[in-house]
C-alpha cells in the first residue's frame, strides 16, 4: 500500500480503504477460514454473520494479530 513498516496513513483521507479491506479479508481467510467465509458472505443471515464475527475476533486474537496493528512510532 506504499507504507513503510509500522507506518499509519490518515484514515480520514480514505486513501487505502479498498486495499485495507482486501488485506483484512485475505488475512481473516488465512487465519480463521470457516468464520471468515460466513462473515464476508452477505447472503448469510445477519444473526449468523454476527455470531461468526464474534468467533472470528477471538480466533484472530489467538493468532496474534495484535502485532499487525499500526502503532505510533516511538
């Protein structure tokens, strides 16, 4: 996306939203395939997607995605 490691872009500019969504989708599929498939399937009932999203968030936390969060440089 044209950013250096651990470098954030200004979210108010919406420069990389589409790319960021695609990256999150890909990462979710790699980490927690079953839950991600349900969450990103707009044809599934909302209740089913909400439950899958809860499970997906737990799965992602377990797989150490906190390290991927953009943090301010020190």
